[in-house]
C-alpha cells in the first residue's frame, strides 16, 4: 500500500461542468472526515489507473474523477494505493480510505454503499496452447482449475456461479499469470484488456470467445456515510452524462470500455 498526497489547489483537469451545488458540511464530513479525501485506488486494474512512464505519477479515469470530486469538496486528496481490489475492500474495515473506486458486488455491498456503475468492462477466460476447452461453457467441468485474483469481482462472481471447476486464487494478476504459464491451472480469468495483453506474450495462448461476466465499475463509501453516498452518486451520474468519464478514458488511451447507462430514474 502506497500513499501519495496531491493538493487539489489549482487542479482543474476535469472542470467541464459545475452543475452540482457546493457540498454541504455533512457531505464533506462523510467524504473527507480528516480534512482530506482519502481515495482507495486499485493499481492492479490498468483500465482504471496507470503509472505515467515519464513521471511515474498515477493517471487514469479514477485519478481524474477523484481530483474533480476533491476540487468540488474544497479539500486535498490523498490516494491510497493497493495491489488488488480485494486488499482495498478488506481495508474498509480499518477505515483506511473514505472513497474508493471498485467493481460492484453483492458481497462488497454489505460494507460499502455503491454508486451506479460509470463504466462496464468484461471478464474473459484465457486457455493455453493445445487446450481442449473451446468455449466458455466448457470451462465449468470437473478437473478444470481457474486462476483468479483473490477477492476480485470475477473471483466473487465465479465463486457464486461455478458448479464443478475449482478456483486457484492469487494475490495479484501477475501471480495468476505465473500459475498459468507454469501449468498449475487450465484456465485464467481476468479483465479483458490485461488478459489480451498477457496472451500476446504467451505462445499459443488463446482468449475464449465472448465474456463470462460484465464487471460494473463504480465508486463507493463505507456504510453509514449516507450524505456522502448520495453526493457521490450524483457526481458519478453527472460525470457520465457530461462526457467527463469518456474524455478521461480517451485521454488515457483506454479502448474497448463501455460507459455505463444512467442509473434508474436518471
């Protein structure tokens, strides 16, 4: 876990719209209880956040959204980085962050109040050269081991839905790749873009056609912070509607991602 403090003053990366009213005190108290907004960031998902090759600084859609949210609250932002979403989810119990960006999941919703999704990404399977597994439907059978990131959205989904295949959990995406290339699993599950990138480096590796799930990426706050949760939900809806999310993804060079539809009633 790495902490990086960035002051909001003078940062207007996404100041395209100011339709939302100024944040009232109870919202600032929920989203920045220490006087700064601590944002949980999963460095393991390159669609959401990347490290700038020239400066080493973080960039990406959730960095841009965080900076804009902090600007509206009138507080500094501190990014709290994690290697995997599961580790960030666990940290809600310790109060390590005030706002986080992660996939919606029923299990996580026991402790986190989520917004509606802002983007939709795909969960896909990769198989090695010579695999007799040809389709997504072929994966769930006895004797098939699937590498997944522990407590990732797709781990939680597959845990609920698989009947026969066995999940082999690893701490990071890189560790799931190790399981795959050393032949300890028959299938690797993950987010499409990094899995496709990995497959290009592994001779004979193949991405199965289609997707086994849609991963809805959202933002959230710890349960009990309802004023902050309401404000955050409105912010995310505005970010989608005004093109803020789409512009940030384009700026980051991220393709193959769908902007989520408006929340019901919006």
